């Protein structure tokens, strides 16, 4: 969506530039959530969507995500200790701070899911537009949501309702 708002084409693989290659095996390494949200925050900011950039920036705590993803945390009576990836003194997070960080991450994905659902469902009844994909000529397209099947999509021409 950021690419489209920038006037660029839609991309099926918008984060392909973040894919790394393993130095020994040559296998592709998919970007983790830290890289993706950092990219979204930077891209949003570069387009002037400062509030959206802050939402992506604050969606979750990278240290908590890393500790959870790699089971690299220490549980204490007063909170968590998250070891630094490159050594050093572990970061102490109180249970109250952890609850806030956890809820912030959960809320981000809940709101995202609600927004996607609301906008997806707004295409029942279907809406017709004139547009193009890639370098193809402009033509009629229909964006639709089929509630019985839970299907959302775009087709060329008109949507065949039963």
C-alpha cells in the first residue's frame, strides 16, 4: 500500500530487498519482523506519514520479540531479563512494563485485523473501477467480498453475482 501511495506498482514481494543470503549455504533468509517493521516505519516516514511511522516503530519491542523468538530470556520474580544479542548486561523488564509491551503488540495486530476486515467487507456489494496492473492498458476491474465464502478479490470486468 505504501508503494501504491508513492505512485509505484503493486509488488507481490514488497520486502524482497530485505532477504539475505546465507554466506556458506547460499540459502535465502527471510527477513524477521524487526526488519520488516523497521522498513515500514522508514518508508512511512519518507512519504510523510509520520503518525503511521510511529505506529510501526512502536508496534512491538525488538528485544522482547528476539528473546521470545529464540527462547533467550530469564524469568525473575520482578520481571524478565533479556540478554543482549552481542553480550553485555541483560536488559531488565519489570512485569508491569512487560504487560504494557505485550498488550501494545497484541493491540497492534488486533487493530490491523479489524481494519482489514472492515475495509474488506466494504466491498460487498462489489465496486467497479478503471485501472491497470503493471504495463497493461487501463480496463474495468471489480473488487469484491463474498461474505458466504469469506472470499476477497479483484477480477477483470464485472463480478458475476448469483
